[in-house]
């Protein structure tokens, strides 16, 4: 007798558990049970599990009977003619949904050509095993799984045409590619998702060769002429939004040009773009420090006003200004209301982004790299027919990563561009490499995609043939204009007196443990000491008890909190962070005694 569990609850027993499950599966395929009911027989414990609960992941599979697929050519023809629908295939028992539990009883074949009498189900398509983004990678079956994941991740970060109504939107940190294109080498998922309506890359000519060592370590060399013709150009949009908030006591924010007597008033130069209503005008060219929306707010703490009987009209400056390193052009200004009925101002800034050294690009195969050199078009290597590559890609990025699909896409892209057609690069089901080679050969090119190329500077012919073809390249959102940062002097933290952190706060660049080790290895002891003194301070120390002394400004004299005034006190250079930890030791009732010796 087999015990039966419905949604993990015991409901009874049946004579033969396996036969019972087979009967219920047969009824489900004959549309007598809902398609979402799943059954599992565990032969080790002789238990039957029936699952009907919500929230289970179920996936469609083609039913296989006696080693043959239940989905016939007749079904496919009728589907193409719209005579039947997907739901009809489920009702006929051609397709059924399995959850993780029932899959334990199933033997699923990836391809119809591989079916055996033992198989119970067939994948609708081999690309079912991938997610949406991974299945867009062309010829993905030639790649390692890690590279597919990397390629999928990179496509999410690509700059493209994200929405048709972008002019009317104020999205945060948005990039828009100027000349997006459909890929020549495409996949079935690309067509199903209609990604042609939202392209995110450009078809370019790529030569696989080294160029004076500038493209080592995944770097790419770019043709200046390609950039001049619009390759990789994009616009960066970001909004500045502010609202007239209401506070208790009837106080509100006010959007206007702040008066000079307002607490925190900036310089007149910072407010030069504001009009009478305190809002900037469109097409103004702004840079860091410039105020976009002028605003004043009531004081933070009303209790202090009541205590000192100050006028409640004293306000503080709270304008929206550009931070360190930011610049742009005011694209449009919108005045509206928030859900609470408060005045809301939205200003969108735009910044033109032309590819420069440090910008990140990638193919769809996880082969990402930054621009290391932009070469004048006259110096770029060229083929016998005068074709100059847009990008020179390093050959050292392929062998260790084994991204064969990267090379096949170059071949397929070349074939598609020359024959004027789109090439199907769907994983497992794309066009065969041998067919692409043959087609290339018929058009008068070498079947392996290589060509004779010439040095753009000397005009000499290269001794080896260069692999060159067409490829779909993506520009990523990681642009050097958003990341470049340097600092000499600047703001420090209040507590530790060390430089602030982060580009927006004009912070310092952290010299970490590994960087410290390189200074040690080079013997740069003075430089190492100088780096440790980013928070250098002079502290008076009592030579008797070793505690930090106190300076009395009225008497212009030092005294020790333990030993009193008549004691020798010396000024000691130390890191402020060290002084801070000494103070924290005191709070734990520990006595941090400093023993002083002569410096020389």
C-alpha cells in the first residue's frame, strides 16, 4: 500500500502507487484534470505526492511516447496557420507542465534527434535551458557557461534606446545611444522579445590583431574616424528634482532666489543662471557649484528659536546645486504638483558623451574592455579593398577564455554584411559554421575570414593574414566621465580628520594595505610616512604620567589633568586616528600611557 500526500498533507492509501500516478497523469493529458496538478511517485519510500498549491514554478515540455514526440509536423503547420493555439496543445496532451517534484520522475531530452525509448519528455527548444538575456548571445553553445553569464550581465549594462518616450521622462542616470542598430547576427529570442525596437549596440568592423601593445589586457584600440562618424556616441541624462515641503507650524520651503541674509548663502556667481522664479532656464550650460533650483527652508530646530526669542523669519539656504565633477546642459524644465499638492520642480540635465580613453565596450560574449588608444584614421591598418576596422581587438583575450562564439560571430557578421541578410545565431539551432564558410568562399573571400592587411603608417603588408569581420558591439554605462577623480587638498571628516570618501564629496583616494606593501618593497620610507600623516596632528603629552595634556587658552599654558601645571609637557606629532583611539581607551577606563623618548 502506498501512502498519498496532497500538498504535503496525508490523505490516505492506494494499492499500487505507480499505477495510481500513471492513471492520474493520463487523465491530466486527456484534459480531465487541471494542467497545473503535478504528481510524483517516490519508489524508495513508496509515497505518492500530489501538488496543487500556488507559487510553484512549472515549465512546459513536449510529451514523448515510445521514443517519439507527440508534437508532429501537422501540429506545427496548424499552429503556423493559426488553426490551433497553445492551449489546444495542452488540452490534447501534446504539451504538459512539470514542476520540480514531477521532474524527478521525468527523463527530458534536449533535442528530438537524441530521443530514446526511455525518454518521457522533450524540451520545446534547446534554448529553454537559458534565461532571456543568455539566450540572446549568438552561438552560445560554443562558449563556457561562465562567459554566457558574463555576456548576459554585460547586455543589461549596455547603453541603448531604452524607451520611445524618453523625451517626456525624468529617469535617474539614463544613457541614450545616438545611432543604435539591429544586430546582423541575431537569435530567435531577439526576435520574440522584439529587441529590434530597443536596440543597444552597433554593427562594426573588428580586426583581431595586436596594435603596438596598446590593446594588451583586454583594452581596445578605436578608429578616430569611426567616432567622428558617430560610433559609440551617447547622451547622459539626469534629473534635478525638488519640492516645496510643508512643516509643522505652517512653515514651508520656498523656491526662489535666496536673499543675501539667508544662512548658508552662496556667492552671487552661483545663482547667475536663475530667473525671477528661482528656477534655471533651458539650454543653460552649467558646471559644478552652479545652482539649478534656488530654495530656502525654515530653521531645522524651532525650539532654539523660542528659547532665544529670535525672529521666525530667519531661513536657511537649501538650493539644488551641481556636485563636484558634474556638468551638463539644461534639457528641459517642468513645473508640476506632487501627490500632496506641493509645488514640484523637475529639471533634466543632458551631457553629450563621445567615446574617450577609459570608456568601456563589450561584445555579447563577455569580452569587455576599455578604450586604450584612439588612432587617427590615416594610421589604422587597412585591407586590400580599403576596409579599415572600427576596433582592433586583442587576440590574447580569446584562447584562455575559450569564447569561440566571439570568433564565429565575426565570421557570421562578415557573411551577413556581404550578402545583405541577417544570420541566425540561435544557440544550438543557428546556422552551421561550415555553411557560413562556404558562403564566404563563394563571394570571393577566404573561408576562414582572414584577409591581407597593410600597416596604416608605413603601408607595408603584414606577413600574416589578419582575422577581420563584422560584430555587434555594445557601449556600457561605465564611462570615464562619471568616474574620473583626483584630489590634492579638500574636505576632511569631522571625527577622524581624515579626507572624506567618494567622488561626490571631493574625497581622497585610499592608500590601502596592498599599496602600502608596494611602498615597502620599493623602500620609499619617507613617502610611506607622508601617506600615514593624512591626519597629522600635534598633541601635548605629559612626560610624567604619559597622558594627553590640556591647553588653557586664557592662561596660554598647558596643564596635565593628573599631574597639574608644574610638569614638563612636550608636543608630539601623531596621527589623529591614534589620538582618537587613545580617547576611546579612556572611555573604557583604560590608561593609555605614552612613553616619550628623544627623536634623535
